[in-house]
C-alpha cells in the first residue's frame, strides 16, 4: 500500500472517529468514551469547511470530504490507466499474390475482424486490389504497384460477401475478380 493511500485511510479513520459512525449504533464523545445512540443525543455539528483538518492527525490530515474526493480521483485514475493499457489488437496478415488477371489468396472464407492484405505483384503489368462489401464505406483500394513491388491494404471485415478485384484498366473484365465470404 503506498504512502498516499495510507495517509488517506488514516485521515478517513480519524475523521470517522471524530465525527462518529452514523448507523452503527455508537458515537464517540469528545472525551473518547463510547455512547450508545439509543440514548437521546444532540445532532452532530455540521462538518467544518473543506480546509479544516482533524486536530489529532496533524497538518496533513484531511476531512471526510477531502478523503472521499481523493479516493474518487484515484479510482478514476486507475480506470483511465486500465483503459489505456488495453492490449492493441493486431490485424491478421494475409499474403496475396497478383499476376495477369488473377489473385492467389490462401483462403476465400474468413472470420470477421481486421485484416492486412500483403500484396505482391508477380505479374508483368501493374496491379492493385479493391475491396467492397458490408461495413466498408465506399470502396477500399490499395495503391497500384508495378511488377515485383509490394504493398498492403488493411480493412475491417464484418460478416457477409466481399468483392475483390483489380481496378487497373480492364483487369476486372479480364477475370481479375474474386469473392471472399466472411463469417
């Protein structure tokens, strides 16, 4: 337990002892004696302003409100740290070879998720890859690459049927067109 947490708990405990424990059936009198709440008693005075401290705990002591505010801020900080520390999801990599008028994909059935298609032009003409389907705004397209070059295209695929084709010149009409099913 770190020093700030210990100080916060000590200050909260001191404030609780000084102000009494409502609902537990006992209150602590200024002399330190315990009195049962079954006996009539006068209401506890209103808490002092936020800058007041408990005399028993020294200059670093806090009021209940300060301790509660600090505990809430620490909890928010822990939640922010947990959200920030969430593991990064890496796309699944899929190698795709393009040549004259065909795509060579290892699979035509995929699971929903994010994919990075690693494109390699093994042909003699420039090629690119375009994808269209559910959840893709418009058409996603790679850059056009020359023979022997490589590039990549990352897309998030939801369940459904996706059209994949080469958008260069009339390559689609020449058969450079396929479909991928995502489940």
